[in-house]
C-alpha cells in the first residue's frame, strides 16, 4: 500500500495540476474533489459542496478533512490537498489491509492469494474511496462464514451506505439460502442490512440535506453511458444513436436477464455454489451491463476472484488487463485535453475497452464452468 501511494509522487509534487494527472497516471477523485470543490474542514458534504457519493463515503471524506485540518494547525508541511490526500491514503490503506486480512481467512483461499489482493489494492486503491466498501464487504462475507447473519447484514448495510454494490450480495445470499432451505438466515441478513442502511441515511432523507443526499441516486439514473462501458463501445461501433434514449431499458433488461440466469445456475447446479462464485458472477453481471465502469471498480472483484478459485495465470492476466484499462483511460483523457505526455487515440482505447469487457465475460464463463463441472475445453481461459 505504501508503494501504491508512492506512485502518486508526480501529482503530489505538482499539486494535482491538470497536465500531470493524466500523463503521469496519478489522477485521483479523492484529491481532485477536494481541490476543485474546496472540500476543506469544516465544510460539510451535501450541504456546502456537491458530493455525488453515498453517505458512508461522505462521512469518510469529512473525517479525513477534519484530520488533515488538525495536522495543518500543528505545522505539517505540504499543501492542503497533499495533506488531505495523504491522510485519506492512510485511512484507505487500513481499509485495504483489512480487506486482505478478512479475505485471506475465508474458506477456499490459497496462501498466495494475498499477493494478488495486495497488488490489486495498491494499484487502484487510491483512485477513489472504493476500498472502504470493499473492506466492509470482505468483513461481511467473513462474518457469514462464521455463522453470524446479523453482523453480516450490519456490515453489508454499512457497505451499501458507502457504495451501492455491496447490496448486490443479497442476491447470492438469497439463492444460497433458498438452495439450503434456510429462509430465516437470509431474513436476518436482509433485515439487519436494511435497518443499518436506513439508520445511516435517515438524517439525510428527512433532513435539510435531502437534496444533496439524493444526488448520488439521481445522477446514477440520469447519466449516459460512460467511458469504459460496453454501451459506450457499442455507441462508437454501431451506426446510429443506439441504444440512445432506450439505454436505461437496455441496461435494466440486461441485468435482469443475467440475474435470472444466475438464479437458474444456483438452483439447478449439481451442488450449491460457493458464495464467492455467485458474488463474483453477480458483480460481474452488474459491471458488464452498467452505464458506468471506472477503473477502480476492479477492486470490487478482488476478494471474490480469489474465492472463486480462478487459476493463478488467469488472475495475473486479469490484473494486467485491469491496469492497462486504467492507464488507457488516463492517456485517452490526456489526449482529449491535449496535455503533454502520452496520448491514446480513440481506436486503440476502444480496443482496450473491448478486451477488458471480453476478459471479464471470459472469467465469468470460467466460474460458471467450475460450478457446473462441465468437462469442456478451457475456451474462456484461452480468450483471457
């Protein structure tokens, strides 16, 4: 995690100048949001500045701002944004270490999996605040394997209040409980998760900060297909405006179809699939059909990639391609703003997007194959 922080040295030295962020591949939403929106303590997210993230992440950002403000008062050297980023990086590093610790102690992990987890967390961990929900999700899965459904639901509620994706794990948990005929166990998880999420969000839902709180949900619904998604790739490859105004319908139908297929797989498989396998497939389905796919979203898959038991060469190939996707995104934006340094044109960038999308689809096929235990050629592995 220290090495991951060190690669931001060019941006730390340049105070996140526009020309440096993308050419040196050290862009971070954490620093840029603080710098551009004057998110200095005691400014409050949602009230004093726009913050398009859930309340758990808002509280995390506020705590980092409070800590960095305290350090500045005692004479810590460096600019406001550099101190804030460093404090945030320390907190995120703790989240990353926690995620690795919990995941490494789950049934089915291999001794060397910590290397894959650590490298992935270091490469993408400081681009955004995603290591916070990743750690909470890993802790929730750990609690599930220890037979503690209420604490599992509590941690999932905290994770969903920080980023929406941990709520996706309720689908695999439901399928496993249906398969094992344990509806009360799922009810305990779902209820505690819902209550936790509601308690954390209620002050914003019913208070004066409602307009700022709802921005995350309205922005996610209203946005068009972002860079890095399969929909954006199709928009460039297919003639005409497709899917255009029907994007939300296409996204919804695609995700519902994937979820139904996942349910059929879980209920009809020869044996009950593992939570890691089903969670990997659920998150992968969400990413493959989503309107947004930022580079740091690869962190979501890290714990479940090792729990799914994917071969080492496949994990390494995925990590390299995930890094290539991140670098390509930065250099493509650098070309769009005509910055100094490396640039990437549209065609090679679309090629990286396509390879990235196909690779995750291939990993999903590998997991499905392992669940079904079909004796078929490793076509998906060859694709990766």
